[in-house]
C-alpha cells in the first residue's frame, strides 16, 4: 500500500491511496473460508461447499467490505501519524475517484479530498468583553427532550398496524446468499423508497417484508 498527499490549494489537499492485491487478499480469503465453513447451501453438506463457489457468490462483497476496513484504518493512521489537522472528515474525491471493478481489477486507487485547518492567533486581554447568556428551558422544551429519551430508550412492542414515528424492521430476503438481512427504517418511508432498498443492495433481492415493532 502506498499513501501520498497532494496539495490542491492553500488549505486543501488530496490523499491518494494505492492498494495492491497483497494488501487485502489474506483477509479476504480468511473471511471466505469462514463463509465456506458456515455456508448452508442445498446439495452440499455443511462445510463442504467448494471454495470456488463461495468465492463466486461472496467474493466481490467481501473484497468491498475488507477494502473499506483497510482504507478507513490506513487513512486515519496516515492523518494521525503525519499530524495533519483537518476540518471535518476526508471525502471521496468527485473529480479524481473512478469506479472500481472488483471483477477485473486487483489493484485499486482511492482519492480523498481534505480541508486543512488554518493557523491563526487570537489575542485576548482584560479589555475583551463577552456576554454571558443564561439559558432557561421552558416546559415545552423539557417535554420534547423527555419524549425523545422515551423513544430512544423505551421498550419496543409488536403491533399489528404501523403508525407515524413507529420503527419498522425490514427483512430483505436474498436468494443468492440464501439468508435474511435485517434493516430498520422509518414507518414514514414510501413504497418507492422501500423499492430503492432493493435497487441499492449488491445482490438481487427477491422480496421486501416489513413489520412494526
């Protein structure tokens, strides 16, 4: 892996991360072998699914997941080790970043835009005056915070019909992976938004079911 920084302005820069196959192949194979050991696929005994089949079914998704971990850890370490004072978080570069093809590529490049904190000094003295504001919360504000806390830490119960502000548990049934993926969404989501969930998944989703909890 090779990480470099290129200045694009007085307070902006791009961090380039080059990843080779040796950087991720061991962790990918480790995850795939764990999948092979646990896979429950019709026609094969548990743990006896051919590694090639497991790799074909899960390979790209595992590479993407492990790549994400690798990039996140090394990007953070690079910024910390080089004492780069940044504003906010690194963002994928819209100008530089190209779409990576996990089917044909073994080496990848990732680009991140960063904003650098400016250096300045503030001179304070006894002549500088500041207003001290005393904030007093009224009953309406207190009630709102109490209601928010109740929603976050209250006990969930099953109901027959969902209502506005309910939490909905969505179950995505994935035929290719032959397993259920759970996702929590808002009951206010329109059917078109639920359909979007199927479009955005990496693999074909056969159905979407949801029930309020």
